């Protein structure tokens, strides 16, 4: 019989005396310092280490941007801003935080469908780059620039004619609300020239949460080729080519860590060609989840322990309303367990198979479905790992009027 698939080994946090250590502090002590459960804790050093390791493997002349929507907590963004070369925002709210971090506006870009006129004006006033998602948006930003007497800086986000295979979330290929269809790009480029906007380059983002090096390589190759083709119609040199990201992290049993070595080797070759085709364009990779996802935990406390028809439930003070993704309701097709542990019994001691549920009156409020954990009861802390990205701000806080969680960077 084959062995049950297991979660990828935990690498981001030390385990001392069988307890998770976050930001140099055992988690039970950190919980006292935070002063309430549930909470999210993000580990500054784990983020720094991730960026350092990534830069070590990637070609040195690749620029690294942080896609803020993965974790927009202002102190996290400030910290990330000190590590990366640029920030990608997806709303005016994120733009304010990005500007507050001190990041050079020239290194901030704004993508996302449905940018309001105020958002476009704010972006123009700030001097950041707007990744255009439609011909209509192109006209509206020109009006904003005219009104402000400032030349808008724009890139064209391209909806490619290919898709990123084995991606957790497909963002390209076929009809999409994101980006301008590759075949409509030449007309958009001509219009950018006519309107006298500052053309910066292309943004080609083809997907997210990918653990397969081959698929990433294929998508990156296709992105470069597409950019070369489209560059023929560009009204100005390509200053920036943003080839997206999509690097994934292992969440579920059986998933393997992404091997970046082949991705990086391929990129190095591609950069050589790119230099001869596009001159000295800056090539950018934008990542959210990969940079912060493994650096965070969600922590809640067991309120009640009950046995129903032979199944043990740990009922906690946190759940789906703070952590939709761990409940399996954020883009998953078949629900699987995130890595969940009892904070001070990670590997050893008595174990039992339990389901960890939250306080909401819905069967969807499930953090772990029949998982083996250290034996726990009321008062004990449960930690959900891999929770640094798409956690709190991607969850329906107001559902059932439960108390909010807090977020700390340690
Ligand atoms: C969401 C998003 C990202 C970040 O994706 P991750 O999977 O978190 O790395 C990057 N670029 C764009 C345009 C996005 O919308």
C-alpha cells in the first residue's frame, strides 16, 4: 500500500521543544504578547530570507517586484519595500500604502480591471506606471493626464494568446477581463503614440500558484516571444517588460516545493536574447504569494472539544471569516487541508485525528478535516501555516459578526 501523501516539510520557522518559533519567540509566548486570539503573525526574517534566497538563484539583472494584494498590511509592505525593487498595486488603497512605504513612484505599477477615474488620476499625479487593461481605460487615463497637465506613464497589460498550464488560478488565454487581447495591442500602441502618453512597456501575467518549473518556463518563453512580436508596433522603446510571476508554494499533502533552478537557468538564456531584441529593457518578475505566503501563520484558540458519533472536533475562536483560503473556499475545487498544527506539539507527543472547526454556523467553517494533530483541548493554540498570503484581507471578516483578528509583524 502506498503511503498517505504528506505536507511538504516545514522550512520557514524553527521548532524548539516541539513548539513553533515565530519571530524568535515560542508561539504560546507570542500569543500572550499579542494579547488576543485569533491573530495572524508574519515573520520579518522569514520574508527577508525568502527574498535573499530567491535573489541568489535568479539572474542578477532580473528586477523583483512585490504584488501587494498578497499581503497589504502596511508594516509588511514597508518591510518588503526595503527588500524588493518595486511594488505592484491593485487599487488606490494599496497605492497609498505603497507610497507610504517610501518606494520610488517610478518603481510602482498599478494593474487591475475597473480602475476608477479617481484611481487613474491618483496614479498620474503620483507618477507611477499604470498597466492598461482596456482601450477604454487608455482613453480615460489620457483625459486624466490632460486635466492634470501631467503625461501619464503607461504600460500595456497583454491578455496573451496562451495560458499558464497547471496553474492554481488561470489569468490568461481566451476571453478575460484582464489586459488587452494580444491581437488588439497594436491598435492600442498606436493610440498611445497618438495621445502622446509615456509608453513604458508590457505587462504579461499568465497565472498564479504554479509549482511546476516546466509550465513556468513555457509561459515565460511564450511571454518573451509575445513581447518581441508586439514591440514591433511600440511607439517608443520598451523600458520595462514585466513577465509576471506565478511561483507557487506547497499548501496541500503531496505537493512538492517548486524547483527554481531550471526556471532561473532558462531565464538567464532568455535575458541574453532579450537584450539583443529589446535593448536594455528592465525585465521584472512580480510575486506575491511566493515572497510572503510561507512567512505567516494564523493562530486561534480551542474553545470546545466535542465528540460527535465517533469524530472529535476542536471548536476554535477563529475560522473561515478570518481565513477563507484554509477553509477551502478560495478558489479550491476539491477541499484539502492546509498544514495545521497544535502550536506546542508540532511533531511529537500523543496524537489524534481531529477536525478543527471555527465558531460559524456553517459546515464550510472547517480549518482541518480529520487531520492528525497533537492531542488538544480548550485553551490550546492551533496554528495554520502557509498563511502569509491571501489570508486576512481575502476573507469575509464581517460574516456572522464575529470579533476581528489582529495582524502583527514580528
Ligand atoms: C495577484 C497578482 C500577482 C501576484 O500573484 P501571486 O500568485 O500572489 O504571486 C501578480 N501580478 C498580478 C497582475 C496579479 O494580479
